[in-house]
C-alpha cells in the first residue's frame, strides 16, 4: 500500500512517499524512511505526537492505502496564552 510520511522539522521539512506491506502500522511507516535517525527523534518525541490525516493516532494504528502519516512537533507557545497577549496589546 502507498502512504506518505510528513514531518515539519524547523530547518528541513520532510515528505516521503512509501510502499509498505499490508498490515503495516504507523510505527512501521515512521521507521521505514529513516526519519527517526535523520531528525534524532526519540520514543518520547513520538509518544502522543503522531497522527493520520490530522487526527492523533497511536503508533500501533494500522494503516490503509493513501494514508498521510504525520509527526507533530511540540508547540512553542500555548495558543491561549498567545491570544491573551495579543488581546492585551490590541487597543479596543
């Protein structure tokens, strides 16, 4: 089956198309192109930060034809705090 793996690294975004055997999991798709080694991703970096088509999914999730596997980076700022700061600065 054909799938894509996406990782939006700060300096070097990656989009890799793969051909995987039936029954492959999200973890298999991340391991196959060597993205873990390339970006130095550890298990704790992936835990709870992976998804398929924009929805969080565990590493054990089975894949289907055409899935887009995504590896998410941690947020640099809390979105609610950023909004509060903008609201304080903006005149009424």
